[in-house]
């Protein structure tokens, strides 16, 4: 599955309006310092057509962080879901659901 395919799947099943330009990002040793927003390959988003299950330039298995932001504009509320998805690699998973108020 590519990042673009996963993004389309998430948006299609969101239920509420999908509120983000992407639905997750690549996890690196220092993710917020190394993710370049101009590099679509670092995101689960339209235009990212490479397989998600792969190794990076350093030879290590790539791991992803799934982020789903949904909004209900009429009620002025939102919700946020995040998870470390299991792409068939040995890794621990966690998830959180946080309601976000207007």
C-alpha cells in the first residue's frame, strides 16, 4: 500500500469531514527536526506513490505515525486519532483518541 492509497482510505472512512492535508508521517530518530514539508515522501498524503513497507536510505525499516484529524464544523468540534500502525514489522503499537474542542 502506498501513502496515497492509505490517505484515500482514511478520508473515505473518516465519517466526519477530514481536517488535514496529510494523515501521518514518517518516524525518524528526531522526527520534527528531519521531516521536510516539501518532501511528500515523508508523509501519508496524496502524491506519495511509493510503498510504505520499505527500508530508508540508511537501510533501516521505515516506521510511520498515523494521524487522523476530523472536524464537525456545524457543532464546532473536532477529534484526533493517532497510532503507530503495524505494517507487518516487529514493532510496538499504541493509539490515542483525543477530542479537540472548537
